[in-house]
C-alpha cells in the first residue's frame, strides 16, 4: 500500500472509530411539511393567544361584557363546578350532552355503515337511497330543526334525531367510499382462494372499508359536537349547549366562555381517542 | 388437463366498436408442465389468464379443467398476481392460510399447513411479520405460498416477477423451479421477458397483438435440465438458448401482418 493510499484509508476510518464525532446525517430535501414537528409552535401560539387575552382584558381595551378576563372565566368555571348551573351540576350538563352525542353516534353508525356498504354493492340500494341523502345532507341542521320539533316533540327524541341526521351522512358516504377504494385484484384473489360471497364480505370487503369508516366516525363525532348547541335549543334543561344558550340570554359571557371551553376540551378528547382507536384497529392504514 | 379451445374475447371499444383482445386461442396444459405465454403488452396474454382464472367470461370458445367447464373463479386454480394482493391486516402466516380458512379447516391444521408452505418458499422466519414489513420479492413468495395452500390443480401466474429488480427476479425464478420440481404443479405463466420464458417454460407460446393470437409454440427442456443439474451458466451459454432467444425476438418484433401469416401457416 502506498503512503497516499494508507492516509486516505486512515482518514476514512477515523470518524467511524471516534464515538464522540457522530457524522452529520442527511435526508432528501423535502417539499411541503413532510412530517416536520409543529407541536411546540402550536403550544407557544396557544400561550400567546392567552397572553393577548390577558393584556386586552387587563387594559380594558374591550368591555368585559364582550370579553371577560381569563381570571373571571376561571372563577366562573370553579363556581359552576361547585354549585352547578341552572339547577344542575356541571357533570349533569356534561353527561346529558355526552349521552345525546353517543346515542346519536351509535344510531348513525349502525344505520350508516350497513346502508353505505349496501349502496356500494347494490344498484337498487344506491339508486333509492341516493335521492334522500343527497337532498338532505348539505342542509344545515338548524334548517330542519323546526321539523324535528313539529314531528318528534320537544323531548330527547328530537334532539337525538337531529344529531343522528347530522352524523349519518358522513358515515354513510364514507362507507361507500371505503368500498370504492377496494382493489379488484384483492377481490379476485379471494375468489380464486374459494371465498363464498359471505366470506368475501367478512374477510375482505369489511376490513378493507374499515379505515375509511373509522375516519368517518371521528368526523361524525366532530359534527355531533358542532351540532350540539342547535340540538339543545329545543326546550332543554340540561346540557352544555343549553348552558351556553341560556347564559347568552343573561349576557353572562363568562359562562358562555366556560361552555365553549368544555365543548372544545371534550371534542378534542374524542378526536384523540378515535385516533388511538384507529391506530389500534387499523395499524396497517397508509402502509401497503 | 387444462384445455383452452378456440377462446375469443371481445371488449367494448371507446367509440362504440369492439376490441378483439383474444382470437381463437387454443392451448393444452398437461400435468407437470410449465406453459409460458410470452408477448408484448396488448397481445392478450393477461386476457387469456383472466379467462382461465374465471375472472373473465369468454366471448366464444371453451375452457375446461379435467373435463369440467370453467365458469368462474375457484380454489382449483391458484392465482399469483403481479401486484401483491396480500391482506395488510393479516400476518404472513394468516395470509398464506386464507384459502384454508375459506375452506373451513380448523385453525391448528391451517397453521401447520401454512408453516409448511412458508418453509417451501424460504420464509419460515417471517410467519408473524406484517406484509408491509417484507420486500417485494418476499411478498411474492408469500403470494405463491398462498396460492399453493388450497392445493390447486394449476397455478396461474400473471407476470409475478415483473415488478421485481432483475437480481431478485433471478432468485424467484429458481425458487419457482424448486417449488415446481417438489410439488409437480402445472403452471401457466405470463411474461414479457424472452429469457424468463425460455428459462421457465416446458412450453413457450408466443403471442402477438391486435388481435391477440398465439403465433408460435416451442417445447423446451431447459427448465428440466436446470431442475436436475442446477447449472444456470450451462443453460445460458447453450447455443440453442441463444438461438431460440433470437428467433423469438424476431417473432415478437415482427410486424403484425407477418405474424398473422405465421399463425395461419401454423394451423
């Protein structure tokens, strides 16, 4: 070996034998976000917004009627937690709302998933159901709220029916989309392995549509929370939506803020829980 | 025996006309043979395979397997696809056992049989892996094991190694010959690689497009020699191999009207 060659070999070997000098790792230049971490930025943004809220209310830039100080909202939250609101404890309000949303989600899913799958598989199911669904689903729930009251009264039934209608369409449409995304080769492979119609449905079709269905459930529950206030406009005496609407009548802006905060926290928790459920039930999603 | 007689397929064309995808193809696939269909894209070779698999009805003609007419897909014809069709939510072992599950075998028998097949394709260590953890070549091995699980009478392979890199492809060809030598399965194999066709086929049928036709047929013994001697170099350097390679290349690249003449002289 010549001297020059030896030097080259030694200088090449050097960084690998020195554990302190970790080489600079590189990756292909990304386009767009490409999974870059945004969590810390979002957290700081949240803190900044609260700081701005503090400053604005501290210096009385906006009347407290419009924007109560963070301290007042916190105090109001504690007082509602302690004494309740409008003759019911905070948990009674929260559980009333939760019960409505979960009942509606259950009904919407148990109707929407099979009907959506049927619409993806059967000409008649698709043809018949398309008309009412395409007609009603772009409507804002507030528009058919009066009909719910006229038809179903002012009890729980009309509230849950309103939430169910709002949740049904996204679930049903996603179940159809889940079927459309099923590759024909996967069906043919199962048939050439001797699958019967039912085995094909249970072992291939349903699991293939599951990722889309779970995503739609997450979206539907989000829709449920956003429709909640409308549902609880109907002669309610319990519920977070009711609490917000009732507080607004008395210009109790701090209670409105508490209600909004509670809805936001629950909606976030549900969305997060659904994501956990997805990563547990469909760990293969996005990997092929 | 699998017998294809005067099989023709017409597809509806875009402008209201018809596309003649397969024109009176006839083919016999005997026990212990590998019949390779070779041709450029659009020559009807995948159409022919889809018809044999039962995914596609014929416009005219007939297909029978041991005298029984083929009337749809079934477990007596195992299919290996070009695109891997493994189920991402099942482990490698459960993917191989899928056909046995459909057949109603008890779980323990399914697992034993699937494990045995994984050994056959050299994947015994990967039973619990998820399909997305495997490389493309390994996934095709799983596909082969899965197709063999129901003990089909014939294995239909639609360009199974077409998407693999050429090094993996050579390994897979040798693996397939091993599997064939050990199981004695008859195989219908589609490719657009002349070398692959010559290396694997006991019979090679050359097809030409518009309309898709079988224009020539060669009976070969390279694959039996490889199974016996395991010497790739001897086969690739055999002058007969090079000679056939050139003849088939001329056939494939020949203008279509000449290919039609050739088909007529064959009949």
